[in-house]
């Protein structure tokens, strides 16, 4: 039998299983040294693809308060079998970790909340389709984690400019955020994308007859408008067709010193879900009664 000899091996250490977005590593033992005693040549033999990194999972029930850090310690004597599993043990009589423990210290990163802005996203609808409500963004809050100095440099998070088409049904659509946090190496984001739910419906045309009113900066007490009512044509979600009537609209004309023989009606109140298409007639006459 060959003479027993000792030599030292070094392995990289990687801790896994913790939230690297929310938690920052303030200290870590990244290398472990082990002393191997063997009868010589055979213990030095390695497979063609040796695993040179040892991975340790952080306990899943790890908790940390807003004002404290937390330390994780691994007793190296308890991981001899893990180390041995990555060595060719033929001829090895002992393996001994040099360090008694491996340590990891974690701390909460500073964080800042943002309401994602989707104004740069264009949603294009097929003919006759459109929004029948407000888009719903999920999650409605996106968090950035990192140093306060870096967080203070970012005021808002926008969805990246993009076009989603064709839209013809109610559904959720994934949109990417502009990765402004990448300008600062210490920043992490809770999610790089958000989901936008679009309530979609078929739109149909409808016409209602609405009384005309007038406004004037002059001292005008009474006028006669011809006609006294106009027709407002609009499109509306088919599910809301019977919901809206003349009382949901207001149309007026403005009379001033520059007014000619004709005035142009303006729809100045209408439901948010409808799309006003036209007012008929587009011109009305008036007579001021003094």
C-alpha cells in the first residue's frame, strides 16, 4: 500500500434558496478548504466533469426584521458526506474541513414602491371592438430594492413602448417594463413585467336627441336656437346599449361678439364608455331676444 499523504483542496461555496431581490448579501464565505488524506495517486483522480461548487440551501423559514440583518451558519463537520460525494474516494482515508463553519449574512435592501405606468403601450382593436371599462394592471405595485441613493434617482416605472394587436376579446396581456433599474448595479426589481387586463366588447351605433343649451360672456338673457335639439350619434358597448339615453349627454353653443350667423354645437358631457361620432345638424342658427 502506498504511503498516506495529505493535501488541501478548495471548493467554491454557493448559498441558495433565499430571495436575492429583497435580501442583500453583506458577508459570505465563498470558498471552503478541505484536507484530504489518501494513499497517494488514486485520490487525486477526478471525473472528467468534477463538481467544484458546493451548494447550501438557506432555511425556507428564514425571517428578518426591517431593522436587522440575519446570519446563517453551516457546521462544516456536518457536510463531510456532501464533500465526499464530489471526490473519488478510492484510497481516501479521511477528509477534514479546515473551517469549522461557513457563514452567510443577509440584510434587507431599501425599497421603493411604484405604480406602473402603461401610457406608452398601444392597444389596437379590431373593427367594432373597443374597451368597455378601465384596464386593470397586475400587480398594481412594483417594488425596487437597493440603496437609498440609487432609489432616489428613479421617479417612475413605465411599460416599454410596444403595440399589442389585434385585440378582439377580454383578456390579459403581458407588457415589459422599461428596465431603468439596470443603470444602477445595486437595484433589483420585484417583477420586470406586468399583466394588463382589458375588458373588451363589440361597439354598436346609437343616436339620441339632446336639447341645446347656450353659454355667453355677454349679457344675453334670452335667445332662440334653431333647431332647439340636435342628434348625437355615438358608439357604445353592445352590453350597455340600453343603459344610456339623452339625459347622459349635454350639448351647448357659445355666443360671443364674434359669433356669425351660425353656431357649432359641442358635446361637453357624455359617458366615458361611449365614443361620440357626430352631431347633426353641425350648425345651428340663433336670434338674441333683447
